[in-house]
C-alpha cells in the first residue's frame, strides 16, 4: 500500500468515527451559540474536531493540523490536515440538511486528498491526487459542460458576496439554465458528479472551507480556483469558483473579473 493509500485510509477512518456524532446531534435537542464574527457554533462542531485531532496526533505526530474550531497546530513534516467538522453550521443549526464534514490533507500547502462527507444521507465524496474521484463507491466525472447558457449554477448565500464580489454574483445570478442557492460544500460534490456545472462562493471562506473541495472537483475533471484564476492552497481564503470544464471556467472568470 502506497503512502497516499495509507493516508486515504486514515482520512476515511476519521470520517467513519464521527459521522454518527453529527447525525445524533442533528436529531436531538441542541443549543446553537455564536462566535464573535456572528457565525454559528454547536457542541457537535467542537466534539468532532477534538476527536479528529486526537486521532491525527496519535497516528501522525509530526503532521500539522488546521481546524475551524481550534486553529492551527504546526507540524514538522510536509503534511497538514485541514478540518471542518460541520461545514454549513448555519444550516445545521437551523435543522436543515445541506451541511457536510470536510477532511483534507495538504502536502507542502497543496491539497492532495479531500473528503466531503454527507452523514445524514450516508454518502461521501472521496478524492486523492491521481486516483480520481468517487461517490457512493463509484467513479464520478463532471459534466464537461462548456456553454454558460446551458449551465446549472450554484450560488452561495447572497450575504457572502461583499463589495467587489457582489458585482460578480449579480452578473451570474441571471445567467445559466438553472440556478440554485446556498448549496454549500454538497454543491461542489454535485458538480463533481455532473449535476451542477458552476459553483460560486463569496468572501467568507477560509482554508478549512476550501481545501477538501479541491481534490474532489479536480479529480472529477473540473476546475477550481479563486476569482482571479489562481490555484487554491492552504493559504487560500475568500471567494472561489468551480466549473465543470476548463473552457467554461475561463468564461466564468471573465464574467467575474473582466479586468483580470
């Protein structure tokens, strides 16, 4: 078994170990609190990340960890785990289903492994560099769509598009064949299996929201960058966009940043 295969197995074990925690929490009575930035927080966010961190430290003591709830622990190796125990806590706390658990591993700052776990439907997107993308145990591919007018477009929460990015949001919200809103990380999974052609997010993302999406989209044949077309990494934050093909991505970037 290669090193990457071992790391994928470890990441899957992390997802398996905590999937039921979020399901049980979602199904029970729980309190939602709010961070200083106004974002939602539940006990499940904290307990899942603690569990993941403990297991990573046990198996990979030299690896770094970056998590949404407990910040960054520097490691002494090239590897950093990037964790978001409940991506979409706002929806989760409102009793909605479009949330995910995100696990990613970066090597030298670049995402090489990503899991978008959907605990309630018990479905999971898995991708590792050079190994393709898998959903529900089967290989998946993006649609390859090249025509913006025929595209299914997923647009994030309108409140996340601020100042300059609000213009880009407005330019896309009237385009495409179908538009859906606030799909979160599951929308990027849907893009990777050909159901959505464009995913657009605004300024409120951090690396733990982004890194797991990259291998899933890329290994399925899609393209994902920031709005200027720059590759995404452990250092990335802010607005991102993914498309089902390179040709479509170039068109979308021109709509978002015409002076690029």
